[in-house]
C-alpha cells in the first residue's frame, strides 16, 4: 500500500511539473479546443442539409433530382395543408417485427426480407427521411428494411439517416399521423404496380392501423423507369387528408403525390417501414391475404359507384379534367397552324371526347346480349353500343324479365323458363399478342346466349374505369399479359370467377396463376396451334398466323442480324467473352454490312421466312445460336394468336353448368351454422381445387400448395383484417377450409376438353 501511495504521489508530482510551464498549458488548451471543435463539426455534419440519397439495387440514385434535371418552379409542389412551426421532437424510438429473435435468427435471408419496423418520430425533407438523436454520443440507427415485395435480386434495403442535434426543438411541419414508407417495383407496369406495390401497401396499412388520414412515402423503387401511365392510376380512394411524399418531380403524377416542403421538414408521429415481402408470387416470403384483395376491390367500388350519382360525378369530373388538359394543350400549340392541321385536330377532338384519357376505355367498350338474347343477336339497333354511364349495363332488363331464347326445351316453350347467363369479358390488344379472331369469338359466345363485354385498355384507363368495366365479369378471356392483372376487380359474390389466358403454343407463362389462385379465382391457359392441333376441327379454327411485320419490328431491337455469311458470325462462346460495348460494335457493323449488300438483304428475308414459319427453325438456330433463340422467344411471346372458338365456347358452357351447381353448394354452406365467413366466401373455390378444376392445364401443383394448401403460406384465412392480433396466424376456419388438400389432390390438372 505504501508503494502504491508513493507511486500515485510521483505521478501527481510529475503532472504538476509538466503542467507548471506556461507553454505546456497553452498546448493543452489548444488540444481541448480542437477536441470540442471536432465534436461540434461531427455533430453539425450529421445535422446539416447536405445532399443525401440512397441507391436501389439497380444502382440508380434515388433522391433529389440531379443538376441535369432540377426541380423547376412549376413543379416545386408542396401539397400538404400544414404550417411550419417550432415543435419539440423527442428522439426516435422503434420496434421491429423481429425484436423477439436472436441475432442469428435476425440475420437469416427470410427475416431480412420480411422485417418491418414501426418508428416514433420520423421526418422527411428533400434529402430523404431522417430520425433525430439528441446529445453528443452516437446511437444506433433503425435496422435496414426491405422496401419492396419482389424477387430477391430486386430487394431494396433502406434506413433513414441519423441526424444528431443539440436542440430538442425543430422547426417543421407536423402531422399527428402515420406515414407508410415503401417502394415500387416496375411501377410503369400495371400488374407489378398493383400486385408488387399497391396491394402489399394496402395490406400493410390494414395490419398496422392505417387510416384515410395516413400518409405514404415512396422511398425507393427497383427500376428507375418513367412512370408514364402512373398518372392514370390514382390512389385518392384510399385517402382523405393524406398524401404521398416523393423525392423526384417525375413522380408527381397525380395530385396525390407531393414533394416534401421546401422550407422545413415534415415530421410524423409514427412511421411504418417496409412491406414485409408479401405477395401472391413464389418469390415473396409472405402471402397477401385473400381477404385483402376483396377489401381493396370493395373500397374502390364504394368510392366510385356506391350510387349512380357517385359514378356520374366521377365521369363528369374526369371529363372536365380532360377538357382542361385539351385547353392547356391548345394554348401550348404554336399560335399559327395551317388549315389542314387545324381541321384534323378539330376532327380528332370532336370524334373522341376522351382523347388520350382513361374515359376512352369506357367509350370503346362494346356490349352484346345485355338485352334479350335471341338468334343472331349482337349489336341490334335497339341496343346501346356503350352503356358506360349506367350503374349496370343490363339495368334495362333485370333478371326477373330477362328473355334468353337460347334456352333448351321444346320448340316454342315460354321464355320465362330461360336463365340469365354468365358475363364474359374479352380483352383485346391492338398490337402485340392481339386476338386475331376476336369477332368470331364474340359471335360464338353470343350465339350460345352469353352476355359479352369487349374491352380494350390500349387507350388509357384509370383504376376507377378498370374496376368499373370488370365489376360484373364472371369469365375473363384475354391474351397473356398485363391485362390479366385486372381480374382482381372481378366480383367475388356469385359464381367463382374464371380467367382464360390465350397463349402461344410455344410460349406460356405462369405468373398470373399465382395472383389468381391467391385471390380465389379459377385460371386456365389455352393455346391454338400450330403445335397442338387436337383434331382437324382444331386445325381449321387455328390457322398459323405469320406476323412478318411484327417480326421485323422485334428484330430492330434485337442483337440478331440476319443475312450474314458464316465468316461474319460470332459463336455463342465468342460473344460471351466480349464486353457489351464490343458486342454492340459487332452488331452495328453487321447491320451496316446487310444495309449495303443487296444479296445479304435477300438472304435476310429468306431467313426471316424460315425463322417464323410453323416449324421449329433448327437451321437458323444452328447458324446464329443463342441470338436467334432469344429473338424467337420474344417473337413467340408477342405474336398475335387465334382462339379455338369451338373449344372455348364449349368450355364456357361448362362453366355455366358449374354455376348452377355452385348455387346448390352455396345454399348448403350458407345454411350450415358452424361454418364461418371464410368458408362461405372461399369454400366454393377450394372445392374446385379438390376436384382439380382450379388451375390448368399444367404446372399448378406447387402454386396451389403455396397459395391454398400450405398452412404457413396460404392466402386463405391465414390473416384477419378485423383482428390484427391474429395477423399471420392460421385460424380454425382456414384449417377446415384446407382439409383434404393432399399432394395427390393438387396434382390433378384442369383441361379444356377437346
């Protein structure tokens, strides 16, 4: 102890001697000043408003617009109604859905993708979102959260920036509400926008107590594409006072979107970050509950056509908006225009009031058999071609007086025994993947007594108009593609909806098998030649269609160059060893060669003729390798296709018979006292699963296993929008609903009979 005391006295004496000199004291004071200054600079640096953004998985900067495209005065839009003021903002706190897990469990891929966090006190400015930390010492930030519900390669992990400050008071706009932070995957594509974006967002809002006063913050997206049609896909039906904050002026697509305030941040009492990687597709870790789709559809219908007056008001407001746009367009035109241009413009506007608008899809819709159905009945003079302004197209002929003269029975039998038949919707595409014989299909269905609605979405269609057109469609026939996503708006009451995808015999894709089976809809694919002629009748109705114009159009965007001699062709291995720039140079040189060589041009035409013939172009594949195969993949996917009318009409007639059986089973389910709402709503669909008549003709077993049968991934009855405490938990109703769904049952395939 004495030695210890002596040592301490020696240390004190040495320190006293060192600090005793004036020079040393000055050095020590400078050190203290520099230390304090460094801490201040570090703190201020984390509190200042320097440019800050985040990078999505695609590598694109997502934040304020670049210097090359600055926010202009006319787009410097703040759409909120709040006023900036001094507020005391506590430090942010948060809880996450994985708080109960160990560190090892938190680090699993499934958990990283599905994590969602609830943050108290989050702010957004034009640099992005941030949380505040008061005081000197650093603290942890919110864990990174995946903003997207998409495939794993597209995941976008995000966290707010951490802003340290000495003061608890901040000048800001304050909203005592929840903001939902999310991202969009390929928002230019309707079905991705809907099933990977809006439906998961809507589901998250239901789970975490979102209201019509909530806000959203679009903090990232995978593909940095122009939004284009996003301006037509409005969201105000889910919000009243809330807005959506975006960080780029290109995303100001509707009045619902707004940039953050220019002067100060906007702060929210609560934020929910992430979508939980939920969707009906196999690449999502979680499934979106079936009842969410129904609630989504019901909320839209309630907003737009709960009464005839609400729909009429919407159509009038939409038309007024279109007229204002046309007037603005007129003022923006050059003041002087030759008479021919002026006359053409007047003719276009007068001939179609819905120029480039969502109303065009209403104006272009055609209805058949919505009045009394009889032989050769189609668009008779007494029937309106367009009934877009009515609550129901067949409001003039209610079910009790409907006259269907195609009823089977004795000749001259009273029409009172007739029954109203299913509404069949046909979606037509005008360019790629169009139905070549849609008029023949219409007449085949009309002659069979079905009510038919012909629809095109190629001229613009908003959410309201899309949902309105699909609201009474029981059977939807459409080429494979984006438009199948509209099936979410088909009615859930009445017969189980059925979607018929018309595919190319050499190209089929199962993407929409996932979405439809998660919703509770029957889905089947049909092809019509040239590789699946089942008999001579099928061959007659499915002639091969050679789309030469479309093929040359695809070739313009392909790396394949036809008409080359063997000496100019690179092998697949050689091309794989090149950089993208080198491959582009080879392609451009080959195009120039063909352009200046008439013999090469003639050879290119001959090779194209072989390439898109009914037979597999093996000789062209051998010559050009993977470039030719990639071209053919695109051609088969986008080429026009025939519908086998005879088989499809017969199939729809079988669906009419199913409807009659559904009425009997539905009556039995409804009168059974111990069955709940989930069984009444979805029991009929699961009955079709048990019979092997829910999905077909192939590759359905794993889809039905995930979306229907599996307890942990099923979309049916696994969540409750009425009781959040049950979210993600199987219920007794859902277990009874799925009873008997064995592997053997799920292996049954649904076929369109020949």
